[in-house]
């Protein structure tokens, strides 16, 4: 929220006044307007510590920027986390349907 409240977006202090919860409710409302849904992944989901190919978990330090797995997966930590979050979102969606 702090990054979004800078003057480059034109929202300024209004973004910080609304807070993150209000942002999520507005995002949910706008998505429903367009026939889409908002899926929330648990904030404690270990997205950067699970291999996106084989599913094996490895403990990483914050300084580790590359995810290396025994299965041969060698990927940027953030890309690995993004893939895992997308897969978790799909899993949650399938369970709800």
C-alpha cells in the first residue's frame, strides 16, 4: 500500500487512508462486476520454499535468490513463488467448485 500511495499514481494519501482491507474489498467488487473472482491464498503458504516442478520443500534464506532442487529445477526464487501461488490459487478454485 505504501508503494501505491506515492504521487506517481495520483492517489496519494487516499490510498493509505483506505487501507489494505478496503483495497481488497474494492478489488473483489470490481472483479465480480466483470464476472471474475478473487482467490485469496493464505499468507503463510510457503510459496518460495516449494519446488514448482516436483513439490519438494527446501528451506531458503532471504539472501538465496535462486531456487535449486534435486529434480533439476533451477529457477529464480520470485518466479518459483509466483508459479506456486498461481497453482495454489487453481487448487483452491477447484476445491470450491
